[in-house]
């Protein structure tokens, strides 16, 4: 096993105590919780229970392909796990379902999935009251979605709705359904004009203050994994396909999204790129202004490749997301917890947009064999950190970490012990960050 990002609409609340979970300059941080911890799993759901300041996970499937019905809470203050036990019978064991948090009723709302025994794909709505830990089954009415699995759910706080897109039973769906949490009934959202191909496992997010649905990627056995980018206007019912310039991410599915409202972008990490194939652990953004992709440079303890994990962004400090579980190649099942601080992320593709903290940052020779000299000029006195990262975002060297006066500096870097490849020099000052790309050839 390896080391032990849902309902994805962020409701950010100030965090109280963070302890030692984060390094000061790490975008990814691994957190080792004390026993007991949940079993490693995929196809589970996670929500953030604001009333009790905890992440709650439910169900999924473990490495023995056993479908699970357990409920666990990860406390915001202690950062420890506790198993919760429902006081009555619910959907029992469930995987590949969707769930959101309803802050009005302090409840986890669950739809669809595969239930065992029997392996039946269902279209039931269950609500778990997180105060009493009692399940309630919602009676069917018309209209009602078909039995569905392998989709994500979103919470729209403006209208108190759960929104689901796509998924599958025996065939893949292209539908959008909206569940009104006050009226406890479904609305089938109609489309006009062209629309995305039916798919499961698509990345979905609410944007434009909840008035539009963004859909990226997903899986259909015809084209396999996709890298299309679409938005749906939830007022007009019109789909728009966007055609970002290169570079594009690897086509993928089962990668939850993070909505970074401050920087007007959607972040996504990992996912699957082939059916029963390897997972990914790259990190990308969709700029909501330009509708362009940018690959990002994470630092710290980056999670191993994985898909079918969960991300909770609602809390655990501003700008930090909690990543739990997932699997690589449907073989290595993870029970680990990682945190992602997206305020520290920088772009590989467009460094010109980063704040300019220096007059010059360069290196010579480039490409280089073993040694190069990095040069930079500071505009003013201040704290300076010059670090080197590999293409996976792992920090491989710290060349400068001190207060320096304004002026020009030449720093020699010896990479004789490192393999050939692409590296990034990252210069951090009090007024911003600048990066350059370097190529080591041996």
C-alpha cells in the first residue's frame, strides 16, 4: 500500500487550528492520522459537515472489491478519524453514488450508486441527518432520474439544490437532473442545440455564481476518455463547447474539481487516463476568464497517481483542500490524507503572468550538463528563497534562503547527482515569485 481533492461547491469558513500538517512552502502536504483510520477505498463520497466541523466519508469499495457501508468523520480541529454509526437502516452498503451536504438540515444527501447484496444500480435518494445519524428514504415522485452510478453531485446554495450530470446504468447518460432539497423533488433539465456526448466520471463544477455548469473530460467506451470542455447555461439550457489552445491535459475521468473563486479558476488533480489503466498525479487549472488550460507546479509531498478519490474544499483553512483515498490501476487502494494549498501554485505554461519580483532571472548554460549558473537581480532588500523543483513538483534543492540586499547575484547549481530532465528554478521574494525552466542533459 502507498501512503495511507465530491460534493465540490466550496463554502469557505475560517479555519481555527492547523497544527503541523503543513510545511511553510508546500502546496501538497501528507498527513499521517492516528489509528483508527478508514480502509483504503474508491468510489466513495465525501462532504464537509459545517455544523460539526468535520469531513464525512461514506461507502465505497475496498481492495477486495467489497462494497462498504461505513461512515467516518475526519475532525477539523484534531485531524483524527472517528467511525460513525447510524441509528437505523439506510442504503446499507453503497459505492459509485453521489452526495452533497445540505447546511439547512445539517444532512448528507445521497443519490444513486450500486448497492449490495445484489449489485443493483439504484435511483434512490437517502438523507442522513448528521445531528441524529438517522437515515431517511425519499419517496419517488414524477419526474425521477433513472438508476445511475459513476457521477458527481454539486450543491447550489443559491437555490438549495443538488445537481447531477451524466453517469450510467447500462448505457451512459447526457442528462442533467436537479433535486430541490426544500420540495424534495426532481427536475429534468432540458437542453437546446448541441451538447456533450454521454459520459460517466466527468469533472463538474458550478461557476458564474451557480448559474452555469462546467463539464470536463469523462469516459465513454466509444471515444474512451475525453478532454472536451463544455459549459451549460442553467438559465437558457444552452451548451457551449470551448476549444482551449495547446497544451492540453491528458484526457481523463474521475478527477474531482476544486473551484478557486478568488483566482477565477477550476483546479483538478489526477484521475484515470485509461479504463483499468494507470492513474495520474498531475495538476491543472481551467482559467474561467480565458477558458484555457494551464499546468501547475506543485511542491511538497505530492500524492501518488490515482483516480476515484474525493476532494473536500469547504473548510480546513482558507484555500486548502483535503484529498482522501483513491486507487492506481485499480490495484493500489489508498487510505491516505493529503492537503492542497492552492495559494502557492504557479503555472508551468504562462510564467509571464506571475508577479515580477526581480529585474532578471536566467541561467547559463541552458541546456546544461551537470552545472549551470543562475543569475537574478533584486529590486530591493528582502527575504530571498531560490529553490529547484523537478517536473513532478518535488523540491530537489534549496540554493538560497536568506535576506539579501538589492543587486545582482550569480548562484552555481551542481546537478551531477540528478537524472536528466526538465527542472524549474523558483525565486521567491517579498513582492512575488518568478520561475524559469532548465534542461539537464547528461
